[in-house]
C-alpha cells in the first residue's frame, strides 16, 4: 500500500501545472485549447485570458468591437479581452539546466481601442486607489524571478524585459517574434510572465508559439510545426510545376534544385495554410526538357518559421513539356 501511495503521489505531482518544467514550455502554442501548464490570474473579474481560434471578438462589446487578429501559428493562441478595467496575467516557470544556453522565442501582437499609456511610477494595477487620475493601458512580457509577486514590475524582480508597449505607441501590432537569451540564467528557475492592464478601453493582447530552444540552439519541431508538401501539379504546356506546401505558421519557405536544373523559388506566408511554389526549369534543365520532354529534379525545401529553427525536406519533382 505504501508503494502504491508513493506512485500515486508522484503521478499527481507531475500533473500540477504551476511547478517548474524541465527546460520546456508546456502548451506554448495553446493547441490544447486550454491553459494547461500555465497559471492564469485576473484582478477584477471584468476580463479573461482566452485560448481562442478564429477572429470573432471573445466578449461582445457594445463599443463597436472589431475582429481580433487570428492565431499566427496553428489553430489556437492566447488573447485577452475585457469589458471594464482589468489586469490579466499569464505565467509559467521554467527550470533551466546548468551549463545550457537556451533561448526563448514567442510571437506577440495586440490591438488597443484607446491610447497606450504606462503610468509613472509603473504598475500593473487598475485600482483607482493606486492610479488616482492616471490611466493604465499596457501590454508587457518579462522573464522574472519565480518568487516575485506575479504582478511585480520592480527592477529587482525583472530579469529580462522581453517586450512592452510604450505610452503613445502604435495601437496595433501584428504578430512579431521576440527572442530572449536565457544563457545567463542557466541552472536557475525563471518565470515567463505575460501581462495586460486596461483601464480605458479594450486591449486584445495576444501571444502564441512560446518555445524554448534545445541546448544546441535549435528549436524542437513538433508534428504540428512540420511542413507537408502536396502532390506537384504539372503543366506540360509550358514545362512548369506548382508545388503545394502546407505550412504551420508564418515564416519563409524556399525551394532549390539539388542539381541546378530548376530555378529557385521562395514564399513568405503570413500565417498557417497552403503555399503554392511555382517551379520553373533553369536554362540547363530547359535544354534537357526540350530534348527529352521529361525531367526529374530533386527539390530541397527549406522552411524557416518565424518562431525560429528550420526544417529541410527533399521532394522529387517531374517536369514535362509537350512535343511541338
């Protein structure tokens, strides 16, 4: 019985999301449609963090709500929405192994219905007793000490200021990658804290693709982040090929011939979906194609997602050209 009690205790401990994870971000893409692995906090109950998909406003606003930005990677992302003043926190602790040089990568974006304002002295509070006549409309992402108050903005608690809005800044930002070097904190536990404070109007603060690199500096590639080439579409009338490739997020996709018989091609998709690469034979390849009317070429696909890392795949492509 004691042995089974120990096993049960260990199993339950492994399920607790708030504890430090061993050098990996749990549910960093929010593809579970939940906040498993994250701690979520609100101050007034007038808003929430949402694991969402699509572009519909999360809360129906009478003040003329517009569509939210779609998740930049995969099906889900995390976003805030409010109907009254609210402070919303999302955070997770990471245990970094000694002697490692991890990097943290994420996508951040936002839409603010009113001017961005960071009060002085800085605070994440929306309480009138704290702010007085000042407003607080800000979005920030920090790497901080895990034993600090989750809403702290004190310099001694902040290890790294990864991103934050500034007073009078642009009211909208599309998905933007931010990368933090965590090598100075190897052997420590750090906290990723994502915070939004809104006292004036709605602030839709979004985050996605929160990823920790491997010790060698490369970002792990999960099945959800892999590219998937489709069947090449041959046009024998002009000797070209359209290669469809499904990508999981924003990034750069490039195609190059392994034997210089096809011209290079590239695309920069802004979001997940199908990309059509138009492939043409090079001068060398065209000469062979005109003579033989069929040309087999090995195409190397290189995918560099906005969130870091890269993938390489080899795809066989056949060009055809009708006899004149």
